[in-house]
């Protein structure tokens, strides 16, 4: 086995991992990002909106590395700005093709190296300390040593291999469904929004009291149309979709959610497909079996939109997400466990290192979906302890494998908080390495918070 050593190794190149790698390298340490796929970015490349970045009032609750990423997108004309769905949340939409370049530029700017096409398969430990990550790729096996390891694998692979305690799924083992987002070009936004104004009963609107603000669905539909962007959430129990499901024209689903990706291509991303909640994202055989079904659902949903929804008549399928999308696997148990109650109550915490603002969002089999808004259109704090796994001195986690209950994870899993958590652990690793600390618990949270604030993170206020 070849052997190399770095200050920090980041496992996983999704939103959490790229932010972690950029933040660590920005703060002056030698950083290697290890990613199983061919390109860093993860779900940022699927075209879905980036949620949990803004609260329902339209205030940013995440900043810093995410600002740098969006500045790159904006500079290349791939930033569609913060938008409101007039249902529950505000979000940011970007062109996923531009996002590929933006992610690459962000990592290069600070000299973070990437090792792609490389799967982590094991860890080497010295007591509770992780000293190496065993990886495999076409070149064979390698042992990657580091002072600190940041598990941004979504599934908590590294932390679990190192012996961290974890939980997964609901009380009877149920998991959120796996899905495949897809994109369609040549969508006529005006016709689509006119349809929404004429038939608002098909669309999810005003599900949070804050967004509703005493308005009727008809009034909210008019506001949505005035925004001028294809941000439309057709609900599974609305007449249009319910009838199509009854007729077998559509598979059972809670949503056909449409969001813009490119004005130039008149392109939208569609989130509608699902294969039920017994497919564990860590079971690659089951995931492989789910792919053909998901691709058939992509075709079914695209055909439904073309036939039934004004504005889609001349549209064409233009792409699918880079891989099967996994919403839920393991949650690593850490020093603090974020709960759904804390999130929904917009709870604040003295050890905040990141924030979230998305509703608790639990997709279920068929037409089921739980959606619980954050109080008063606000945000909640993600405390430092959610990123520090129990009993491991030099491993941190960020992203959807954070320490949380199922409900807590169901909000913090969105890409905005994942970017913020990644920035927090990358910055923490840099501070630890530079101070010569061997256990992350030796790092004063106030020192980390100060550095995060200096570098644009949002830790205060925003209700
Ligand atoms: C269908 C779907 C729709 C969604 N809709 C939205 C939405 O509209 N807005 C929103 O904000 N969020 C949405 N989410 C949630 C969000 O996309 C994810 O929760 C988020 O991307 C998680 O980020 P992450 O960085 O923690 O992990 P991931 O994005 O899962 O990234 C983990 C990375 O680690 C790599 N990896 C994993 N294990 C290993 C290993 N052993 N070795 C090497 N590499 C490894 C993977 O290849 C992957 O690139 C959606 C998710 C799905 C699946």
C-alpha cells in the first residue's frame, strides 16, 4: 500500500465535504478531499434548490464559504437568486452545470487537493484515535494518514468504521425514500404560472403561518406568479396529481416540485420520483436495483408534465441527477443530539457553529410526507456537539450524518446547513492542527465561533 500524510482528510465531496475542504485549506492547512465519484459537488450538481440557507423571512442564516460559492456562480451567470416558494421556505437556485465549475474553482482557490474515484474502505486506529484511512481506487489500495479526519460521507462511513455509535431510520427501521431528480428544458414559465393562478388548489401554498401571513391560496398564487420564476410544488393530494395517480398516469408521490436551473435554457429541475422507504442507502445492491425503477419514473413524470401541465408542452428531458439521491442513512451520535423539537422551536444555543431553517421534512412511501415549519419563519442553531462524535478525539462529522434525531436530521440534511457544518469542521480542524491539539475537545468553542464569524459564517440573530 502506498502511504501519504496530510494535516486533514475530508471524506466525501457533497456540500458538507466541499465546504469543509475549502475552509480547512483557506485556514492554511494541507487538505485532501477523498470522493468516491468522478466530480466533487454531490447533490449541488443535481439542480435542486439549496434549502435551509435562508429563513422563511428571506434572511440568510448561512454565510461564508457558501457566499464564495454563489459569487462564483453569479460571476458565470449561474445564480438565480434567493426565491420564495410561497409554501414554507426561501431557497437559492443555481445552474448545476455552472455549479460544477464553481465548486472546482472554490477548491482550487485555497489549494485543497482532491482524490476522486476513490472509495474509503477501512480505518487504522491507535486506541480511539484514527491514524489512517484505507482507500481503494484503480491504482490499488492506499493508506492516507492525517492528524484530523472529517467525515462528510453523508452515511458516516468513517466514523462508523472508527467505532462511533450511530442510529438509522425510524422506530420500525423505515427510511426516507430514494429518488432521482431530473431536468427539463424549454419550459414556458408564463404559461405554467398562469395555470397556478387559475388552479391554485393543485399547488402547496402557505403551509407556514409566517408565509401565509393571512392570505388566501389564490392571493399566494398571484404572489408566486409575480415573482416570475417556475417555483411550483404540485401536491400529491391536489386534484391534478391525485387524478393522475388514480388513473395510473403517475406513480404515487407526495409532490412534483419544480424549480428553475437556467433562464437561458428555460430549464427547471423536477423532484418527484421515489422508491419506498425500505431501500437503505448503504445497501448498494438494493440501490442498484432501484435505479431502473427510478429512471422509469423520470420518464413517467416527464411525460405527465408534457401532457397535463401548461408550459411543459414543448419541453424536453435534459438530464438526470448524477446518481440515485439518498435522503437518509446513519446519524452519528455525538456530544449533542439535535432534535426536531429544538429545530421547530427555532432554539438558540451558546455553542452554535451553524444554522438551519428548513422545515422538518420527512418524505414517506407513496403520497406521504411530513412537513413541519420552523417557528415564526425563523432559524435554529446547530451546536458544536452535533459535529463531535462521542469517544473519537480526532474525527468530526458534518452534513446529513450529523448527530441528530431522525426529525432533527430531517431539517439539517438540506444543503444550506450542510455547507455551514462543513465550514465549521474544516475551520475547527485547521485551528486544532495549528494549535497542535490532539483532541478536538481541547478547542475552545468561542475561538472557533470567532474565526467562523470573521470568515462570514452567520451565528447570531435571524430570529
Ligand atoms: C432526492 C433528493 C432531493 C433533495 N432535495 C433537496 C433540496 O431540494 N434542497 C436541499 O437543500 N437538499 C435537498 N436534499 C438533501 C440534500 O441534497 C442532502 O441531504 C445533502 O446533499 C447532504 O450533503 P452531504 O454533504 O452531507 O452528503 P452527500 O451529498 O450525500 O455527499 C456525500 C459524498 O460522500 C461520498 N462518499 C460517501 N461514502 C464514501 C466513501 N466511503 N468513500 C468515498 N466517498 C464517499 C459520496 O460519493 C458523496 O459525494 C435532497 C436529497 C435528495 C436525495
